[in-house]
C-alpha cells in the first residue's frame, strides 16, 4: 500500500457510515445485497481501459478493521443538534466488525470496457456499503494511469519491431507522494519498462532508470567537463542530457565522452533530448552517433510527452529508441477521473428471496443493470475477443443453447453466439465469506496480461482517435428483465 493511512477503515466518505448506522438501526445490517463496480465510458476518448489497483483494493478489504482510535474519533462526531452522530452501541458493533463478503474481481492488468463490472461484492449490506469508497479510490486512479501507459506504449510501438521503450519519469510532478507511488506501479502494469521512482523500485521490484539533470551540467565550467566527470563517477550509467546549451554541440560532447569511455572499456549508453524539435534533433543525433561508431547508443526523448505527441513524432521519422514520459502520464492528463460507480443491483427480502434492483435515469447510460452479474468474454476459434456479455447468475442462460447479446443502448443491435462458443468468465473469486481465496497477482504477470490483452484487440479498438466501439451487451433474458423493471419504475408496465 502506498501509505499506512490507506489501510484504514476510515478511508471512506461519511455518508457510508451514516448509511451503515441506518441499516444497523433499522435491523437490516445483515440483509444480503449485491453491488457492482464499473465505469460508464472509456477514458481519454479511447476504446478500452486496463484494470489496475485491484490487488491494493483486496489488501484493504483483507485488513479492514475499526481500531479503538478510529471508534474514538467517530464518537467525537456531532449532528446538527450537537449530540453524538453515532451512539456507543453502534461504535461497539463497528469495533467488532469483520467483513463477511464474497468479492469477485477481474484480474490485475485485464483489458476492460464500459459497463463491464471490474468488481462484484455480495454479502451483508452494511459490510458492502462500507467497502464502496475505498474500492472506488483504489481502482479508479490506477486504472486511469495504467490505461494511459498502455496508450503511450502503443504509440511508441513498445514490444514491436522498430518500436521503443517507455520510461515513467513522473514522480516530481505527481499528485503527492501517494499519487506518485500509485502511478509508478500502474504505469508499469500498463507497459512502461522502468521508472525513475526509486521507492517504487524497492517496493515492487520495478526497474529504475536515471542519470543526471541540467543542474549537473550547469555546476561545471563547461559541458565537456560535466560529461567527463559524470563518466568518471558512473561509467556504467552514461546517458548524457545534451540540451543544456546547444543540443547538437551537446551530442558532440557526449560523443567525445563516449570515446573516452570506450577507451577505458566502458560504453556510451545514449543521449537524452529534452527540448526543441525532437524529430529533427533526434535524427541528427542519430547521425552523429552512428558516424562516431556508437550505433548501439540510444537516443532518448522527453519533454511533456503523451501518446499523441509520441505518435506524431514517430510519424515524422523521429530516431528515438526510448521515451521518457512524466507529467502527462502520472497525472492521467486528459481524464480527470475514470468515473467509476458502485451500484446496488439486488437485495434479499425478509424471506430470503433475491429481488433485483435498477436505478432509472433520464440518461440511458446511467440506467443500471439488475442482478448478480458475471461478464463473459466470447472469443473466436483463434482466441480473438468478439464481445463481452453480461449474464445474471440468478437467472443463468440455458446451458447448451445459443446466447443472444443485446446492446442496451441500441436494442436493434444483437449478436448471436452459438451453443458451445468459447468464452472466459472475467470475474473470479477473491474473497468468500470474508476470507481471501486468491492472493495478489505478481506484478510482472499483470504487466504481461495487459500487454497481451491490448494486443489481442484489433487496431480499431486500440487507435487513439475515433476508436472502434468493442461490443458489450446484455444476455437477452437479462435485457428483457431490465426493461420490465425500468418500465415498472416509470409506471409504464403493461396492466
């Protein structure tokens, strides 16, 4: 966890606690309910997202406790009449509370789409309500950064012939220390090759990279002196920042330092450009390095890069092998928030029967889907994704029968999957009855899953501008039940 405070049960909004007290006061605290966490639209006007932060969310659930200090703080809260907001018996209940939830999650690094649940929570409604805020905050921002990283890596051609690696350099511009750590981990899941964040490297085993800044060069009387001194101190880490004064002169000075390194049995790793016309300067830097016999030295580029600039520079023929991306990556520039929601979709009545619940909205996209949902990702014979279908486990589709998917925003759009068509169930058990049944995913595995998952989708889904909309729909029976509930809520059901 980035910070011990992030493990606290008080990492919540007050209204979660006031509702919890309301459930307890009304004798409904143990009434079973189902909630689902998802987002309504893909970030950055893109076609997909990379799920991240789920393991941290699971860690928070596993460690959930109200400490004596937590309860003492809650006892100090006052209502409008200056009397305690929460009575002592309720605080005693909280002190003894241990979550008894069934929680299913998509895997860390999974590619996900709007309205597909990333987390399903089922159990006592008071318990599930208290999980809402922390789940949202643990999942939303990391998913944004992992998605941004995947987009930048895609633009850089990372992992493909002729492509370049992406390094995350954003700690100094991040939204505080917690944001910086979270972003470094998420950027690695999304595909970045390394980070400048040393604490993230220690905590999660992410490769760390970095050499020197402009201040190093400026502290010497000349740029050649600065490069020579750095090479003497760290001959195995020489990527020279060459734009403190004149960029191409800086490359020539780096070449001279590289020749001294080579004579001493070391090698010049590369040069970094941080300003100017990166396309033209990188090409000329490449020419100078090659002419001096440093064909294996890399050209690195930084300077407020994002996926759009990287794509543009590559289209201009930039000779950049490594891209250092900072501010716009770790702040998820272009998307202030993922817009995750956590919605109640079913409750048990006093007799124990499940009752579906739907929130109706004037905005069709905000109307929820009822039931205890699972997401199926159907694939063709080659394993390529065809569409994601939400099914209700309370009313599962008939086994061995074809399945019809209906687009809830345009019911004329339907797709039929043959009986026996292959699919993956995206939500898998993480907790059962409050006991953790699946451990954290190794970070490298999550990163590999994200890279392979993004690559599995067509170029249309991955492209930065006007991406193809991947099909997500409801199983026909679920669509029909949802429609009936919406009509009933609006008083339009058939008499």
